[in-house]
C-alpha cells in the first residue's frame, strides 16, 4: 500500500527563489515563445472564459485532426492525471501500472486513491496504465508499444503523456497509433512558459460519450483561466509552430555542447535520450552536498533519487552561458 502522505517531488523554483541557471526542469530553454507571450498580454481578463471552451476545443481538434468531442480541457497535465485517476477509480479500477522510472504525479494520484501497484504483464483488469514518450526522467522511448498494439482490455485505461513529444530532438518522433489511447498534451513546456498552467486530453476514438462527459463533470468550473486559454490558442497557430521548429534546431546544438560538457566533467550520461533533457550519473554516491553547493551558486540540477536513480541528476538543455556557469561552479566545489 502506498504512503498517501508522501510529497511529490518537482524541479524548478524553490525556497531560494528562481535559479539563475535552472537545469532541473524540462522546459524549452529558447522560450518563452514571444508570440505566445504576446497572446497572454492581450488576453481578456475582465470576465470568465467560456465555461465549455467551445472555440478553444474546436481549434485544438482542428490542430490534431480529431473530432471536437474528443477534446478535454484541463488546468494542467497534473490536474488531468489526478482527474483521470479519480474517474478510473470510480469506474472500478483497482490497480495502476507505469514505467519503472516515471513522473511522480502518476504515483501521487495512485496513492491518494490507494490503488495497488500492478506488476503483472499483461495487465489484469480493471487497471489504469500510464506511459510517457519521450519518457521522464530518461527522455527515452517507452517499451509499452507491443502490449498497447493489442486491443485494450474491457476495463483498462491507457494514457500516454505527450508532454515532451513536441521537444523530440533525435530525428523525428516515431509514428504511433494513438487513436486507441488517451493522450495528454502540455504545450507550456514546448513554449518555454511552464509558469502558465493549461493542458488538454484527447480521448480515444471509441471512448464512450458518457465517459468523456463524466471526466468533464469532475472538473471545477472554469478549470482554465484566460491566460491558459490564450496560451493554448497560440499553441495551434502556424507562427508559433514555426518558432518551435526553429527552436529545436537551436536546442540540438546546445544539447551536443552539453553532452560534451558532461564528458569533460566525467559524468556518465544514460543512453537512449531523445528529447531536450537527459540523465547523468555523477562520480559521488551522495549528491545532497554537491547539489546544495551548486544551488548556492544559482545552479539547480534535478536529483533523480525520487525517480529510483540514486547518484544521478536530470539536466534540461540550457544555453552555453548556463553550461559555462555549471562547469565553473562544479570545478570550484571539487
């Protein structure tokens, strides 16, 4: 049984404020996207947005080429993770499955509802199954696809977290048949503006209308505010997508430089990374001291102990100036 009181771990700002060089999150370091910021500045904040988000949902549906009835708006992917978990529990789910190394909110939501951690393969229904590609924290391809190519069980919810799919750097993302699974999309990471919270889900083609309605009913009124709506509407525009494509070229250059830095420092990079972040093993077994010393110099890395990877850190790709600061600071504490 999970400890329901265990706190979720995250990177980013902390009690010391915003790090000058924050390697601990996976946002697009080329951002914030200027066009999306402009959209937020022009957002209408005097009144509530449409509580049904009809225009927004139509725009998102057109962007993905799906029926508007399949679009579900959420406050963030984390909010949708908790909402989908609650819906699965109310619908009979007793267990949850996710990769060995995974985003902590899958487990946190499972703890809240005391779902059993299923370890059988194939899954035994009723079960809620999570995956993320590129994965978190490794940024790698998932190994669930052979199982997910088979028809889902009668009581099985398959959910793919697509948070980092727009930030795929190593070639093109593989073609996946996503019509039979739930998809979570979180554009704020690709836009480099994780301070704005808004996301959406795409229901499977064969999802019952009653199931989508039930998930909508679990949301608070106006679950996304005007700024979140403005960000999601900007996300689907051609100019923002062009900006994103250009930023990926920049991130590829920065990533190559950052990987070379890790090699110089003697850090062992875990292979298989596809996105704008990766995991590296540090020479020290105990990281609390070195990471605190780096944080005191304005540099934050993501300790991967909570992912089950003790002695490792996750590094989002940052510009060369931040890489130089990391190298200098690391050498100063050795």
